[in-house]
């Protein structure tokens, strides 16, 4: 087990225990454990800012569950896949983001695609569910499930959003030449989606 993944699981156990353990002495020990875990994460997570680490440790009170990342899968009539270029690091990803309270997974796919690519879509099918920690993604403090949802667009007229610097449709060969945002979706994920397009009768992949 990777160190950061292990520390993240420890943080989850400690936060959950704090929410339900009423013994004052146990709570003191758990709070002390929180501090130790935070120090270790700060020491070994060199790619995270102090604000990101602080936000991570101040979230997930109560019973801790995985976060959900929704990704919209949109193909045009020529079988090209819609990707957006992130302003933050200039890498390419499927439109998407964290699930918000009050929205269904399909509604999140619709909302994120419109906000990031200027495109109205209708969710059609859940193609893939991924436990991020069990696949070859970069380390993450959050425990994340990723949903890949096939969507149908009403046009191919796209535009950038607040968080995106470019939007385009790509063939599978073109995707292989791009700088892919591996935190959001790996090249392996995108290739699976092209396989779904070629054979839409495949069953949903999960785990």
C-alpha cells in the first residue's frame, strides 16, 4: 500500500471514530492521532499546498464515505471524443467534476459538460465505475469513485468555460498524442470508451 493511501485510510478511520466515540479520553487520543497523520501527510505530500491539506483535514466529518467524480463521455457523429483542456495545468480530460448535493449523476454530467464545453447533452448510459485507489492513478488524499456516463449532444458547437482553455473532439489516435490529465482520466480509460463506442453492447465495467 502506498504511504499516502494508507494515511488517507487512517484519517478516514479516525474521523469516523471521532464522530461516534463519546469517551472523552478516546476523543483526546483520536485528536492527537489526527495531528500526527496531518504532519505525516504534510511531510510526504510534496505536490499539495498547505491550503489543500488543511481543507482535506477539515472536511469529511461524521461517517466518512468516498467522494464521487463524474465524467461525461460525448462522441460526435464521426466517433470523435469530446475533451476539454484544463486551464490549471493545460492537460486534457473528459468534462466533469465532483458530484454536488442535490444533483443526480446524470445531472452532474449535463451541468459540467455545459459549464466546461458549452454543450447541451442528455445522459444515456453508465459505461464505467472506477475505484480510483485500485487502478493506476496518481496518489490522492481523497478516496474516489469515478463514474463515466455516456451522453448524447444536441450539436457539435462547443465553447470554453471558466476552467477550460480549449475544447475539441478527437480521434483515438489523436488522443494518444495529447497531454492527458491522469488525475481525472487515464489514457487507458479513454481507450476503453472508444471500445464502447465501437461495441455499444458491452456491459458496464465496474471496480
